[in-house]
C-alpha cells in the first residue's frame, strides 16, 4: 500500500525497473494520452457503464475523485485503442477480446452488462489484456502518476490499486464496445 503521491521520480524508478517493458509501457501511456486528447467521449454505452461504475465504488472514489476516476478509466480505454492499432509496438502478438458476451436484444445490451464488465476485470483478465505483466504494470504506474499529478498536492489521493482497477474497467469497456460495434466519439 502506497501512502505517498506517485511523483515523477517514483514513475521513473518504477519504469526503470521494468527495462524494455517499462519503455513499452511509457510509449503505450503516451499514445493513449494522444488518443484520449482526440476523443470527445467514449461510446454512449461505455460512458453509461463507466459513470455507473464510478457511482458504485463509493469510498475509493471519494479518495480518488470523480475526475481522477474518469481519467483512469478513459486512459485504459484509449490504451486498448493504441494496442488495437499497433500490437507489436507494445509487445502484444494479438488483441484478444471478451468472448462470452451475449448478443444485444432489440438493439440493447443485456441488463447485467455492468456486472459482466466487473467480472471480466477480475477472473481471467490476463487473458484479455494483450500486453504482458510488466507492460501492464508500467502502464498502471504511468496512469497513477497522471492521476496524482492532475489532482495536485492537495487534491484527492488515489491508491495505485484503485487506479489499476479503473484502468482495467476502461480496457474492458473498449472490448464491450468492440463486441457491440460501438465506437468512441472523436473530434
């Protein structure tokens, strides 16, 4: 458990320990930031699911702040878009997606979709993540730094585990969008 803000020196040290995977993670983070700056929003489906999740998480969100939660979730979504575009740049050979989502009925996703999204972030997430453990760890360190930096020295503090959970949510939401043929809103 981290009790201090993740500053630039902490990020440099974490990425340095990861070697080549740290460099890939940093490149993925930078590409995700560029993609995120080009988005005006996630798909309507993913926006509703992310908002619902942020409302549900209670205490961790109070510690993180809604803006920090949205930043982490959308960054995870954008990171998936980056890996889709160039898997090899981030050490991925494939971009697996969730395979067991039911079809939509009358144009609507299943009512339990939010629960399915949360479950996908837990059991078997490493199978749908595409990047290896070290690249993922480095990406989450980058996003933790971004959240802490955006909050400022007196802003809400977020534990790295909470940030990672939200990056996972964003990653899975992109896969949900792929399954239901949804796209984010772009400038």
